[in-house]
């Protein structure tokens, strides 16, 4: 896997949370990345209103692909920059352009009992 392939997997999994006919201004995936666990939130924004998918279950393989992909990005960034990421926000637009932002601090969920 390379970075371009990883971004493609994330975009495809993000689309899988919604019906193909749904309109949006942007879709957003927020991931927290721990040592062996992840947590995600998905949002759709349309006409200034944010909503989360209701009743749409992500296929198990898509969830596994997403976890594998974010672990790859985490490990790749650590190897190439020396910086540890603890999360990311992937924003996808209708024209297929995207933005990705990395989180360099642990969230409360990842800190757990620290």
C-alpha cells in the first residue's frame, strides 16, 4: 500500500456510509488511532447542516480495510517524519477533492486511565 492508495480506501469507505444518491457539500471522517484500536465518526454536511448516517451498517470488510489503512498511514508518517499521529480528519468534496488533517495529541478516549 502507498499513501495514494490509502487515501482512495478512506474515500471509498466514507462513501459506503451513505446512499449513492445522497447529495452533500462535504463528507467527513474523524478517526482516532490507538495502538490496536480505532474509533470513528462520520458526518455528512449539506446546506449547512451536519448529520450522521442512520441505519446504514458498514460491511465488515470495509471496516477492516479502514483500520488497516489508518494504521498504515500512522506507521508511514512515523517512519518518514518521526512524528506520531493519534488521529486524522478526512474531508471529501463532491468533485472528489479531499483534505486530510492529522492529530498529534492523544484524545481523552485514547488516554483512557492515564
